[in-house]
């Protein structure tokens, strides 16, 4: 978890004591999850290993850095001891919100891949992951991050299980997947996490996600929750509006190509590995629907177009610096 106020100019000793005190607090909150003191102790050592300076966090290295002769105690914690991972998730969420609470916070939804060589890790398959930029052997996790003016922290997670896994009961049993687990798309996993956050009273005003999550049930659910959102969509996504002075209708790409250069505003999303991450944004109002008016027939209507994707017809827009990402995005509220 990142909190800006921790990175001030306090003496090193005071900062270290603050971090040690926070770590003791976290371990104390986790204690309720374990029936035996031995298991709670192993969990604390596991956490110490993760926070160590070791550049690689293999089982052996995590164990050695905390004084264990081998990885067996940590393997027992992860593979054989009984404790509720979802209960730990709730403890993490409560702790994060306690420190980062902000009614204007944003819930950020995204997935990432974990590269794997074998076939036995739960959910592993050949699938696309942005961490590698290609289809490769990996696991995919969907995550919810709580981001506020105070900092940011993960508060929820879900492992994506491809159909090749959910259609194979023996494979599920071998990796201890719960019997009630079925196939769920990444947007469905995200929708469950958003619903959990709302049910737990997590304060947030906005949800942000890319085009994987930008259509369908998530938008409908957020309207019913009364939350704002900025969701990406593909260039072929269709929008319609009525009752406005300016007609807005067509695919996202078609709408983007009808706009004047002066309609766009260039904003930076920070420095990336290939240079500045610049995006051109434009705001267009559409018919504003109340939550009870939102249904399948008018799901393409909102208060602003959300156009996400690349376009080849950008000759009239100012030239972007080398390495900058050239994407058109129209915010949706």
C-alpha cells in the first residue's frame, strides 16, 4: 500500500519504527484468521519474506531470509493449513480503506498475467497477457485497486479460470478449486468485486477500467449504484443520443472522426517505459438516463461518449511525440 504522507522528511529511525508498528498492527489483525498460533507465526514470517530486500521471492529465499532452514513451513501454510483467504481479503480491504478513506476515491479494475512454464498451476493456460504483450502460458488475475488522494492499495482479487479448466472436474479437484466454482468472464469477476466493495461500504465515487470491462453488465450495475465511471470501449462500439443540439450517433470510431481538432484536449497519464503516455480526450453529452431507465435496449446511451481505440484518421490532430500512445478516448459519466 502506498500513502503519500509516509514519504516525508521524517528521520530514518522514526520512519522505520512507523513501518514496524504498522506491520505489527497488520499481523495482529491477521491473527483471527488462524486457529493455531503456529500457523499465525508462519503467516507472519511469510509476510516478512515478501517484504524483504531479496530481489527474488522464491520459497527457499523467503524462508532463508526469515531464518528457516527450508521452505517447508511456508509450503505448509500455503498448501495444507486451513484458513480463509476471502476473510484475509476482507481484512486487507478494511485496513486499506481505514488509511486511504476518501469519498472521491476511484475503484480501478484491471487484470494482469503471471507467466508460467508448466500446466499444473491453477488456471494456467495459453492466453493473452499484457505483461508479456502476447499469447503465452500464464495465469490471469483480475484485481480491484482502491485509489484516493492519500494513496492506493489492492482490495480484491479473483483468479480467472478458462473454460479448459472449468470443463475439467478432475483438474479442478487436483488443484482444490471449490466445487461451486464455475466459468466466469473477466467482466463478471469484476462486477462481483464492485458489488462486494459497495456491500462492504467502501467509499468510492468512480470506477475506471479498460475496454475489457467497458460494455454490458458493469455499466448497468454502476448506474444502479449511482457511481460515476470511465470505461473504455472498442472502436466499433455504437452510441446514440437524442434531445441534444448536437447529434451524436454511430460507432466510437465514426464519432471520433467527425470531431474537430479543437474538440480535443491532450492530457498526460505520466511517464511510460516508451516515453510520455499522452491521450487526447473529448467530452460529448448524450441523453442522460436515470438508473431505472437503463436496459438492454438503450445500453449504448449515457451522459458522454466513451470512445476507446486507435484510429488511422488523425491527420488533423497535433503530432504526438515519438513513443507516445496515440489513442482516442472520450470520457463517459
